[in-house]
C-alpha cells in the first residue's frame, strides 16, 4: 500500500516504536503518542490533513 519495501517499513516502525509514538506487533499498529507522531512527520502532513478536513467536514 505504501509503495516501499518491507524492510523499510520495519526500520521506520522500529524508530517510531523506540520514540514511544507507536506499538507495532505483527502488522498491527497502535498510536501511543499522536502529538509526537505528527511532529515527527514531514510538514506535508499538516497540508494533507487540512485538505482532507476541508473536503470531508
């Protein structure tokens, strides 16, 4: 779905897990720290979220 190789997903998920933002087990992701996760995301996240919110109020 993301268009990236599995090892890349594992590395990214591991970094987010170590930072305490997610819990990642066997393909299941639980968000533990949304604010930190948003801060770690690229600046485009805010733009995409604003557009999504505008289109689907």
